[in-house]
């Protein structure tokens, strides 16, 4: 029976591996297909062939012709998406030109000409792709559904930020949409050098924790109503129940270590709500949860925890611990005076239990810009 179990386990592993491999290959081919369709549509449109016949209804007529050939999934909207895909990611021509699926001389000539054009433009302008340095790897790890979200972003640096984050964190399309809707790029990079931040993310390094701190943290996935009565224990339990989503919201590098971590000295016991270890910064991150407004005593309490961790929990190669006080409201002036001069790094951030509206996000950004300039 044991041999049968081992064999069945091996078969299961083999099946899972090749099933995943097949899905990746299908996605790879599907993505390249859409890019090629976009290329032909754009080149045809640019040459102006049959403009008088089709006019502004060009793509609608093409979609109709394709439907008559019983090809599904290439609607008017999809054709436009394919064209936009081609325009946003012209560098994919380098991968397409290396493929063996080009079926006739006309295709070969078009692709060869476009490849030369792209190389020439790239050489003249010194253009270097910010994130797609390995196109085959990018196409094999990113689904076309992800790409549909990427091409909605006009700013190249912003798009690259989300590409890299998706690759590093293995975000699903839903997770990507959530981070884009919550303005992750703006919140992280608002008061920092965004180009530098992007390079740090690519190289898996961080200059300082202050470059990655967010305010607010958006915890709508906890399912706790904004105005309902709840305790700090309720908030903590909800975070533990949704730990994966919470780690995504915290950002890269956080590894969960403990909940209600007990520390003791002079026969007194204290408990730290959440303890994480940051694999990039190589230090502990202590999080204290507060239901109400930030108070100056919260900073003093966190400083005690950090001093204890520094003396009793740090290993030889660790950096000093960092504290985050998560509260529902904070007064920036009070935070400045309460945390200034502390021997340890203490950050105070707000959390929101519901995604902010567009007006709230605009106000958030304006306030942060004002604080940064002051």
C-alpha cells in the first residue's frame, strides 16, 4: 500500500507540473497572438487601405468578418485592446521575430521591417525598457488579463512599477486591480524619488524603511464596517484571518512571526500586537494597533518595545527593529513631536477599513504633498 501511495503521489506531482506548464504555454501563445493581431491592425490602419470603405467603422467591420469565420473572442473591443497592446509594448517585436510560427513571406517581411525600425528608434533615442528586460520571462509569467490592466496606465514609470510589483508578488488580476484602485504607486512614491524607488524594487533592495511606509493602509478586505463598534482584538483577529491580504497591503519583504508577542521584565508582562521580520531590511517590524486617535503615550510605549527587542531579540546580523503604530486618526504635529528624538525608528500610519473615494484620495495626496513641502 505504501508503494501505491508513493506512485500516486509522484503521478500527482507530474500531473500538476505539466498542467501548470501547459497553461503557461497557452497563455504565452495567446498573448503573442494578441500582439501580432494588434500589429497587423495598426499597420493596416496606418497605411490607410480601404479607409473610404470602412472609415471610423474599420474595426467593427473587421470584427464582423472574423465572426463570419467562426473565430470567437475577437470582438470590436478586443481588437482595439490588441492594437493598444502593440502600441504600448513595441519591444515584444524582438521576441516575435525570433519565433518560428511566421507562416508566409509577407509576414516575415513586415516583422523584419518593424524589427529594424524598433532597433533604429531605440538606438537613436537611447530608449531602455524600465521593467521588461527579459521579454520571454515577462510574457510567461504575466497573463494577458494583467496586460489589459497595464495598458490602461499612460505613465510609463507608473506602469513599470505595477509590472514589477506583479512579478515579484505574484499578484492575481484582482489583487493588481485593487492596488491600482487604491493608488499604491502614488501612496508609496508620493514624497520619494520614484525612479530610485523603482530601481530599488527591481534589485530587491530598499534604501530605508521610510521609503516603503504607507499612510493610510487600506484594510477594506477585513470586512469590518467603518463606523461599527469594534475592539483592537477584533481588528487584530480580522488581520490574522486575512493575513495574506494584509501582507500584500504591507508590501514586499514582510514575514509574519508572532501575534501578541509577550515580553517581560521586572515581573511585568507586555504584549506586542503583531511582529514581522523584514527579509530585505533584515530587521523586526513591531506593529501596535490602535482603535482611536494616536496619543503621545503610544510612541513611548512602542519605544519601550523596540529597546527591549534591540537588547534581547536581535541576532548578530540583524538591523535595529522598527515600530509601526496603526491608528484610525493621527495629528501630524503631535506625531512629529511625539516621535522626534526617539532612539528607535517609530512610524505612525492611519488605516482605513473602506477604500477611500476619489475625493478622499485627492485630499490625502494634497495633504501629504503639503506635509512633505513643510
